[in-house]
C-alpha cells in the first residue's frame, strides 16, 4: 500500500465516521485507529509510511495521541450495569462485509424500527457486497431494542446490527 492509498483510506474512514479499521493484504497488515475528537487528516505514524508489507508485523497504528484533557468514555461503575443488561439481549450480527441499508430503496420506510416486534426470518436490513444486495434476516423472535448501525454505514463480518429482546 502506498502513501496515497493510505491517505485516501484515512479520509474515507473519517468521512464514514469509522473509529478503527484493520486490513491484511498478503503478509502485511495495517491498522488505523482514531478518537472521535481529533482531526486526523494530517496525522500519520512513521510506521504507516512504509509501502512494503512487513512479514509477521503486529500491525501499524495510525492515530493521533489522545488529548490530555480527554476523560474516559465510561466510568467503571456505569460499565457494569449496561453490560449485565445487554447480556439478556439477542444480537443480530452481520453475516458479511459490505454496506448496511435500512430500507429496500432510498425514501422507503425502514424494514424495522426500535420498538417493532419481529419474527424469525423477518428482513431487518440489506447489506450490499460487491454490487449484490443481501437481505439480512432476523434469527430470533422478539422486540427490537436498539439499532447498532446507521443507514449507509460500512459493516464488518460479525459486527452487531440490532439488539433484540427475545420472547420466551
């Protein structure tokens, strides 16, 4: 990967508001991380300037140092309660890498919304991969509690899409 490709990738990740990205190509790997409060268009770590893949490398980090005034995102006391609450929820995950769409066409209502009741096999969204539209089906019956991705957002394999409170 050359410098221009890396810069284009960073600009794309900023535009799509993606905080972390990892790419393996051959025997080289690059990892880009950013924190949401900084402007990253001009911050590259020296390791990312290498165009040749590095065999066995643990990865290249491309990110700015966090601001010293930045506080942790979640205090430890608040993290324990939501974690226990989310364990009760069923998570619908992306079966493929692609771009998530909430509706069958622009301007159409979304397949599902928070609060909707869904059945097994109900279409919850579409993921476009290599110009193919793949319908994503619900694998549990229940109530939609939370949508974890936004419309037109790139998603990874296994990335959580929706939280469902499964019916008992």
